[in-house]
């Protein structure tokens, strides 16, 4: 079963203030000297009174998405999807949508909780072809042209998937994906983007099986394939930007945004073998991918930095697989990333 769970989160908003530099001089000659005029250039702020659209989103509250299937004997072909999403803006390309975005402001202070649970109640509950996806998204924006963006995310996100078997259970072809995302922007062109994240993110997947162990349907899994699907994937991401072109400046700040990505698989009993099992735990804060930087703003935003990233990070990524049997064709990947800037090589 290779059912990819793809979460596209595009974000955020707000007018970024420009500072004008004036220098007064009341020098030794005793005469009045007029202030030095500001350096000419395009200001950081963007007017609200233009043909482009201005969007403002503010969100506070509590979100819970819960799916429970319990006390079952066997389970086959099960899909559970728990999704919480707030402050989303998606605009097509300029020609198709006939709209550009000028000022986009997004603020969210929420608690998002997404849970999927499948639990057996027999001596040997067998589970085959099960997909669980728990997803939380806050502050996402995508568009062709997004001029000035400001995003602020506060609160917490918890995404959990649980598959709990019994002592004699056999598991075949399972997939769990727990995903938390705050503050994402995907656009063709943008002038200024400001992102601030103060959210607690926890993504976890749990599988408890029995002596029947685990296997995947079909041939051995190629873990190097681009479209490979992990058995367990836990992802937390805060402050993500993907642009084709930046004409101004970007600032990203994470002063409190702890992230925990945990995958756990435990198989009880005597000699439970595990085949084709993959675990991926990933945390990311402050990531920028931009194809081209061509600033029209001349050192008037964010102290002159085109990209400024500031992070106080706490990141934990952990994978655990426990069994007394054999383990074959299994991969574990635990990754933490903070403050990443990528400028791809242009394709000729």
C-alpha cells in the first residue's frame, strides 16, 4: 500500500514596517543644517489601496479531530484521517485567478489535536492494509504573487496515530503519518515575508503487535525510491518558505517552538519477525528555498539582510523498533533541521 499523504501548507501575512534614517546636524558652525534625506528605494510596506487583494486572518480556539475503531477481532482495508486546519489561503496563478495578493496577515493561537486509533480485542487480532493520517495545519498561503506577508503562530499541535494489536497479532501493510505544520508560504514572487512561531509541536506514531510480526505486501521495499512510503512518518515543521523569486527580504523567528517527532513499534511474543519496516522522524524550523534574489528594496528592511533567521531550538526525533525476532530490509531516519537556506542551481 503506497498511499502518499501530501500536505501543502502555504502561509502568511502582514505589512512590514520600514524605518527611515534621518541624521540631524547642529555642528560647530552654529548654523542650521537640514536633515539628510532618506536613501531612495522601495519601502518595505505595501499600500492597501491597490488593485491587488489584502487578506487578514485571525484565529483562536480549540480543534479536536478523533477517529476510533476499538474492540475489533480482525481489521482489513481501514483508512482513518484526522485533520485540523486553520488560516488557509490558496490563489491560483495570476492569469487563471485574475488576482494578486498584496498584504496577507495571518495570526493563530490555537490548540489542535488529531488522533487516530485502531485497537484489537481478540487473542490474535490481525490487521491488514491500514492507513492512518493525523494532520494539523495553521497559517498556510500559496499564490503566484504575494507581495507582503506576516505570519504568527502560537499555541500547540498534537498529531497521534495508534495501532494496538494483541499478543498473537499479525500486521501486514500498515502506514502511519503524523504531521504538524505552522507558517508556510509558497509563491512565485514575494517582496517581504515575516514569520514568527511560538507553537508546541508533537507528532507520534505507535504500533504494538504480537508474535505474527510485520510484513509488507509484494516485493521488498526500495527505501531509496523517490515515492517510497514509510510505515511510520512523524513530521513537525515551522516557518517554511518556497519562492521562485524574492524582491525584498525575509525574516524568520523561532524563540519557543519545541518539536518532538516519535515513532515506536513494539512486537511482543516469541520470535516475531519484521520485514520491510520504515521509520522517519523529522523536525524542521526556519527553512527557505528561493530560486532567485533580486532585491528592489535597498537595505531598508531587517537591517539590510535579504534573509534573516533566528532560532532557539528544542528538537527531538526518535525511532524505536523492538522485537525478539529477525529484522530484515528495515530503515530508520531521524532528522532535525534548523535555519536552512537553499538556492538551487538554475536549470539551463
